[in-house]
């Protein structure tokens, strides 16, 4: 994959949420059974790929918190404190860039867990190379992880500042 020296930003969309139960707020929707399974699978993929985050920032929405917790538990990193940032919920590109700016100097590999359409916009903005969509035209499907590499330079929020080295979706796992 990449050198241990490289600075990387891992952008993850929360796993599939449960639409079958009524919740008073969208914010409170939990993961579905498929979402629970996919979050664990993606955590295993990160672990197997050596993509171990040293800082995790997540939306406080229930489905995003569950996703980050399952990913870390699967990686046996559940002792890492997840930083919850309300700006990630319903965030546009500008808000997401501000969140990254606040955490990028504290991490060599930063994992950001959030929602669409913000995650799509973020990957498209930061990646030098054009990300590949699914056959149905989707970019960041539920539980997808984009790995943006900055080489030996610091994580940056400048337009087209990183190389997209991987975009893994649960359905594409080997």
C-alpha cells in the first residue's frame, strides 16, 4: 500500500443505517444488521492493510458513532478516544475542511467518519486523481473508505492536495 512515513487521511462514510424503525430524529437512526457487519468488515480491511489511525473524528450521529466504534473494536483499538464533532453532521465541504484543519497536525493518519453528500464532496475536492464511481454512479457508498495520501508532507486541506491511493467499498472487498 504505502510507506509508514506517509501522512494519510482516511475518509469513511458511516455504514448502512436502519430505515425500518421510526425515530424522532434522523440523528438517532442506528445501523442496520448489514451496517453492523459492513463496519466490522471495513475495520478488518483497515487492519489487514496496515491503515491504523492515530486519531479518529466522527459525527455524533448514532450511526456514525456506531460505525467508528465497530471499526476500532475490530481493529482492537477500542481504547482510542473518538472525538465527536457536531459540525460533521449535515456538513458541507467548508465545515469538513475546518474539522480536518483542527486535527491534521495531531495525526499522521487521521480517520474522519461522516455522512453524504459531504464525504463525496470532500474526496472529490482533495484527490488529485479522479475517484472511480460504482456502476450506478455512486462514490462514497455506505461504509466506503477513501485513503488519501500526502506522502511525507502534512495532511492538507488544499484543493487536489492528495493522491487517492484506495477507495474501498464493502461490496468490493476481496
